[in-house]
């Protein structure tokens, strides 16, 4: 077969798991001209290129609603090309990118440029978040109506909360008619100021200033009150404390329009991991205690927390190679998302693949009303092929991301993405798939060459 773009694929005989349809069965998937056309058994291949998926899982592409692509203005850390390539390797086909760029996404022209860049050079569909306030300065509202019209799927000053409660209330009132939710990084600045890790026994032992649980919980409580009053949808980002989980649980029981997300690092690591002062473990919100970790898991299990997101936050190596107090907060997460989640929730805790994939596909799509996260015929052909049992070792040197700031380097994980299709186009193929599909297949524009799995 000559190199070129394959327009039709038949994914043959895989275990199809589609949480949106509550479907878990052996089936074929036919992809034509960027869309899923037929799902069924023993489909004729016609002119389609056949990929043998037997013994593997075929699922909707993952949806990550919390990603920092760093473009515009911080492209030494990440950009649309490298970020979406990293997403493809992690099985993520839809990215919701945050607004804290340089300049912040507070004008429709920035959204237009970002969407065009993603369409022409990206390996995943990109959905922008716009800032709540102009310049993310917390003083004046951004033009919410025009930002929504330009394509913003939500508004957020992620990286910090809106400190002025009256201003946030006004933002909720303005945002509700346009159907865009408020995404809040819940942190009271006066309580968190200068903190480098969770406030507790380990921060005292390490001599580092801590960030108390109350910094997160005070803002969540305030925002839940405002959401209940205004009726605006509120999405709480990266929940990290037991108290936060309980606040959201009780608010949902009262009918408050709130959703929430958790990150793999907050249900995998605790503050004890910082014992060696490794800045790759420095993140915001910080790693908490075992009690908090268990509460986050419980929140995911009972539906209090709606989905899993990475908070992929790339930083250049030299930015992290400083004293712990001075290092920026954040880690990369796109390329380890599936492996970490499956290792923790499936192989260690015994959760079903259907349940886990719902947290990674249909449920994050539902939070922001995105037309993604399903294998239904007629929908975009965002599809991943997964081996839930393949063991592999995290090697940051091979990441497609421009940044390597992960605390999981060297970790052995179980569960790997072997192939990713974005809008019907193969954008990632692991070396383990070499015998199952044609060798010469063109990658998406600007993306790294296919193959090279570790």
C-alpha cells in the first residue's frame, strides 16, 4: 500500500466498549470519510483498509476537559502541534484547552486563531475555554457573549479563582443564557498564598509552607451558593480534598447545577511523595493525604465527581530545576492518562472497563455538551484501540509533549493505547500494532511520525 490518507477503515473483531450506549460486546466498526457509519458483526470490508482488533478493546476517543496547550505565548513549553500529538499518544481525541495563555483568551480573535491552528496542524479536536475576566486580572468581565459565539465552550480563569464574589456572580448571570458553564480553579488566595504543598504533618517535616484544605473548600462553598442562586452551571476543577467531595455531593443532592473532575495524580499519589523535594511532584491543588485520596476515589465511584481530566500543565525543564519553593506548579498528563487510570482503577481496584471509560469519554463530553465520546453511527470517528493488559514503562524522553515534567517517569503501568483515530484519521500507531495494519500510513499534518511506542 502506498503512503497516503486512508479514508475508510474497518476495525475488525475487537471488544467494543461504548459507555454512551452502555455497550460492551464483540463487534466491527466501519469508518468512512471521518465518521462512524456502521457498527455490527461480520461487516463486509469493501474498499476499507482492515485493521485486526481481535483481542483488543475498541472504544471512543478519550475526552480531556482540562489541558494547557500553552499557545499563544508560551510555546517553549507546549503548542497545538506537540500538545495534540501527546494527546493522540494518550488516546485523547478531544481537548478542552485553558485560557491562561499569553495573552489570555479574552478576545474572539484569539479563539479564531487557535481553532484554525488546531484544524490545520493538530492531531485532536480542540475546544477553547475563554477567560472569565479580561487579562485574567479579576477586575472586569471578558466579553462573554462574543467569546461564546466565537467557539468558547466554557469560561475560566484557571490557575486562580475569581476572588471577587460579586464579579463571579455577575459572570454566572451573563453566562447562563449562552449555555457556557463556569469552570473554577477553587482556591482562596489569602489562604494559599506562598504555599508549596499540602499543609499537614509532611509540610511541617519538610519545612515547606502548606496550602490548607480550606483554601479549596471555602471557594467551592461560595461558588455552590452562587450557582444555586443564579442557575448557572458550575464545574469544579481538579477536586483534591475530602471536604470538597462532600460539599459537591451535598450540593448535587439539593439540585445545584454542579459537575466536577478529578485527576489521576490526585487518586494515585499523596503528599508523602514529596519527601525528596522533587519538583515534578509540585502541583496545584497539591497532593493531599491518604484520606483525601480515598475520598476522591469514593466521589468517582458514587458519581459525585463526574469525570477524569489530566490538568496537563507543561513546564520547560529549566523551570522545574530550581528550589522547590520557586518551581512552577503542574505536571504533564496526556500520555500517561489511560495507563495510570487503568492501573489504579481497573487492575488495582477492580473497576470495570465500561465504568472507567465512561469517566474518560461520555461523561466529560456531557459536562461541556461536546459532540464526542461515543461510537454511535453518524458521529465523528474518534476511536481508540486499547490493550488493557499490556505492561509498559513510562519514559519521559520519548514523550511527544515538549515538556517532561512528570512524577511518573520509570513507573510500570498496565494498559496502553495502541492506535488513535481522530475524525477518521489515524494519528497514532504504537509499534505493537505493526502486524495488524499497513505500515505506510500518513500522520496528521505536523504530528510526529506514526509508531515509536515504548
